[in-house]
């Protein structure tokens, strides 16, 4: 029964997005799921510790530092 409903739902509400867009959404959801301080309320509001976001940004900057042309980097 569940299989029939799933197939019917897929037929009626088909996802017409490109594979690239679906892949981007999948990566975004995986990244969100890795956040430790993410909380959601029953109303759908979400919050996260700003320090965790800051730490994630700094890690990402460091990981992708080699992709930035040295002439574009700021001098500190």
C-alpha cells in the first residue's frame, strides 16, 4: 500500500528540477545536519549558535585557501 501511495505522490508532484540543483540541495541538507547547535521550534523557526557558524566559516576559508589567487588575498 505504501509503495502505491509513494508512486502516486511522485507522479502527481514530480520533481522537475535539474540533477545539479537536486545535488546542491542534498549537500546543503548534509551540511545543516552536521551543525551541533541547530534547534527548531514546532512553529518552524530555527536558531543556531553564532560561534558555531563563525567556526565553520573559518574552517571553510582555510580549506579553500589554495583556490584563491594570492593577489586577491587581503594583507593583514
